[in-house]
């Protein structure tokens, strides 16, 4: 099992460019999440998908869109990149949105720089 | 809204015990998780408390008091490899959303 995979690992964009960050999990998890982590900070939730076919905003959704393509894949799109979006982006998944077990599995991250 | 507070830095010596505290203010609180993150790496899950009390997993233990909106992570027999950032994260009843604290950087010295 690969777990959670993310592509690309690194990306440099110019202001105004667009791009899509890809995430896939092979653990048959229902819920998937996108976070951003700025230097010295915790993870902030951008968007999440509780189950296939649903998406919802997190704490910092402005400037982003998401697509839950199927149960495995959850992509994050920056339509017009801004320097404030320079960050490390982590995708995560967990088995179900509720329940007493709360472990999230994280991908290796995408390091994005917007010039 | 939801917010969590934890100390920004903690230093301890190899073999010692260290406690990292976390206080939270959340709506719809469901449970408290702890994650470890080494520099440049992805967060990895350590522990989860949904009920009051202590959960033990090897050298790591986590505690929750819902009445005090407080939890802690206890690391015993510290090793150099435990030097990392540790995050507490609250989850709420709404689709398992999590809110993370800003993290505590633990430095273990020889």
C-alpha cells in the first residue's frame, strides 16, 4: 500500500498562474482533507470531503477549489496563484468522518512557492 | 470557532520525561489527537482521546479532561529521535473536521 500520495512534490508558480495539486489514497478511506502549513505554524484546513460526492469549506478556503473525483482522489486547484499561497500543502485521509477513532494519514506534502 | 493553545518550545534531556500541554476552546468537541512531525516531513498520528483519562501507547501517553478543556501528551524515556514538533488537534462532530494547534517544538539534548 502506498498510503496517501501527492503530486507534485515541489512547484514554483508566478503570480496569476493556475495549477492543480493531486492527491490519492489506496486505503479505501471515506474522508479526505487538504491542509496548508506555513512556517512555524500548525496545519490549517482548506477544504475537506467527508465522503465521495461531498466537499465543504474549512478554515481558509479563499483562493482554492477542490474536486472529489472518486473515492480515491481529491484534488486542490489554485485558479490564480498569489504569493500569500506560498506554503506546504498536505493531503490527508481517514476511514470515516465520525466514530471514536480519529487517525488521519498524511501524504508527503507539496512545497509550493508563488513568486 | 475553534482554537488550541500549546507551548511553542520545550527542551529536555535524553532519558527524561516531558509533558506537552494543550488547552482548547471548541464547539462540538469530539476528541483530541496528537501528531508528531519531523522537519520536512508529514505529520504522523500518535494518540487520540475521546473520553476523559489516560491513553498509553508505548513511551507515549495522552490525557484528556473534557471538563477542563485540557489535554497533554507525555513522552517518557526521551530519545534524540523524539526531537520534533508535536501538534494537538481537536475534532468535532461535523464530518470529522480537525483544528490543529500551532505546535510545540521539542528539543532533546544529550
